[in-house]
C-alpha cells in the first residue's frame, strides 16, 4: 500500500526548517553570494537548532532521522539558498561512509563528536584530474606498518576550507582501478595536510569549496574505513544514499523559482493585462509545477528506499537525474517569464539559475546517471512483455466472432525482420514484404 502522507513529526520538522530558512537564510543569502563567502554562523545555528546532523543515530547522540526527513529539510533550506543547503548538509555526505562501514569504533568516536559539538566533516573522492570516474583516482595510500601514508590532492571539496574532519578515498595503485581503492577518516589539522584557497565559482557562492593536499599524511590504523578493494563499493553505497538528496536540492530551488514566477505573473502587466491571463504563461507555469511535484515524489521514493535498506543505484540515479534536470528547466522557464528582469541581480532568479546549474554535475554528472540507467536496462532489467518475435499479433482472414472459437486449429509464422504474420501449415518461401527467406520465419501460433 502506497502512502505519500507525512507523519505529524515530519510535518513539524518541515515547518521548523521552513521557518528557519525564512528567518535565517533569506536575509543573508544574496549578500554572501555577492561576497563569495560562506556565512559560517548559519551552519552553527543550523547545528544548534538540530537541523544539521539530524541523521546521526540515537545511539551516538543524534536524532536518528531517516533520509525522508533529510529530504524534507534539504528542500526547505535549498528553497532559500541551494549553496547554503549544500554546506549545511555536507556533514551527512561526509558521515555517510562511516555510517555504511563496519567500523564501530570510528562511528562511536566521530559520530559522537559531531552530535555533541559543532564540527564539520567533508567528503573526498574527486581530484583535479577526475570527478565522476571514481576508479580513476590517483591520490596514493601507501602502507607503512599498520598505518597508511596519504599523498595527493582531493579537489572540489565542499566545506574543505572550514571542515575539521574528512572521509578520504585513495588508492594503493592507480593501475588497479576499482581494486586499489581504500577509505580513511582524516583530521584536517594533522601534519602534511594543506588546505587550498577557496575555489571561485559561478554559483553556490555561499558554499565553501576547496582543494586539500596530502603530503605523506599519516593515517593510523584506527582511522581506516575500508581496506584496498573495499573502498570502491563503499563509495558507490555512499552515492546511492546521498544522490536522492541532490534531487531535493533541485526540488527546493525549483519550487522557489516557480513561486517567484507565479507571483511575478500576477503582478506584471503587458499589453494592458496581467501576464497570468495569457494562456502561454499559464501552460508554462503548469509544466513547471508538474516537474516540481514529480521530482519531489521521485526523491521521496528513493529516500524511503534508503530508510528501508532497499535502495539501488537505479532508484538513486533516477531521482538525482530527473530532479536536477527538471530543476534546471523550471528555473530557466522562470527566468523566461521574468524576461529582462530575471536576468538582473535585482531579482532572485539569476542566483537560482547560477546555483541550480551545479546540481547536474556533482555527485555524478547527468551523463553518468544516464550510463547507470542504460547499463541497468541492457543488463539487469527483466522485461514483462515477451520478445518481439513472440508477440502474437494475429488477424484471421475471413473470420469473425470470438478469438478462442476460431483460432485453436490455426498455424501462424512471423517474419523476424518486418513482423509480417503468415497463416498456413508451413512458412512461406519468402516474406512478401521484405523478402526474408521463409526458413527464418518463427512459428508463433499455436503456442507451445
């Protein structure tokens, strides 16, 4: 039985985060976007109000919220600023490999610290020469006794310039591809860690992004999350858990674009009439609304599967791909409704447009999601319908009445190329349409 209703607790969380966004985020988002700087105090307030780290299990001092609750909260924050939403919820990305690992001592230490005090944890798979190609990483992990030494650079690291901890994926040998990848928890004040300058970006300028370089950084055995050969699977499981939330970033920002466009259409008059009176504008807004609602349902579905432990990379990819592509379309249409005013910095649409563009790139580009889904279709997907040459598309010449009464003693053969069906005890010499030899015909009736 499907039930898309929210519990009372979920509704209260939604309203709490919605209020936080209007009170704390909207007044500062455009200001700090112009400065290209993260308002760190917003992250601290999100922690103090229990919005950040709410997915830490209760046994480690957290609230124990599931990913559905996370999707609700992310949508509301992203509605105010997608960049700040990225930074507020980056701890959940950084913690995901810990939650998914079997290292209980690491969970107790780091999740407990994150639940109890304002600390930030970032996540690192990407490098200057690779992003979505996780198996292509070159950051080296060299065993030194029971410890490892890390050397190399991780790039595009959200909150990299302000984080305390980092879950790092590296390889013992780039030639081993998937088989060489391992994972660690690194404290960013350790020797050999250098944090780069903040990377200037087109959008999401309220979110800090930096590169982090390791030079023979010693990682003790207690901080090994995954041994070589285990890291790639852990990274993929992490993305299966976190990609649906990227969809929620898109839902929130697209919803704001829709609402701003709706308000503008009611206010703006052209040729003596409000924009809202024109059918072309009404149809555009209706399409935008449909995409927002569909994207939300897909992200909720994937989030619910995560909470049940049944999520797959297919479900996660569908949610991420559809919601982020739809969000880009919705915000673009909103800008079109605003016309010239939407292109200016005096209205909120241009910031939404810049912020939303990144969602089609990080945590696996849209192209990667297409590859995942195509791979599923040509690999694991099992069709319900029979193959084309077994579909009984029949028409009995000169017959009338119920099919069952007339077809029992008939024989039919199908052309494997054009689909022509021949009636008779034997196939034809050749297809009368495409001339395929009759020896290639397949008997399709009677069955068996």
